[in-house]
C-alpha cells in the first residue's frame, strides 16, 4: 500500500446538504476510487466505486 492510499480520506458533503441532520452521503475521492458513506454512521461500511462507475451514477441522477 502506498502512502497516498494509507492517508486519511478527505470526506465532503454536497453544498446542497443542510446541517439539520438529514439523510446525507459523504464522498471521498482518491486517485483509484470514490468512497461513499452514510454521514450519520461514518464508521460503518463504505461503498467504493471506480471513477467511471461514479460518473455513470452522477449522469443517471442528473437525468431525474
């Protein structure tokens, strides 16, 4: 594992997310993957996808 892969992830939420404690996802981007987690349960399992998979999801979500 390289030092870049072992570095702490920098998580962020959408600028559309409020601070009311609602349902949000947080995302962390690395050179090899996109990490996704529940902001209400950050220590639970993460979903990890490739950049291509994330781009397809964002395109699909934008069509809705």
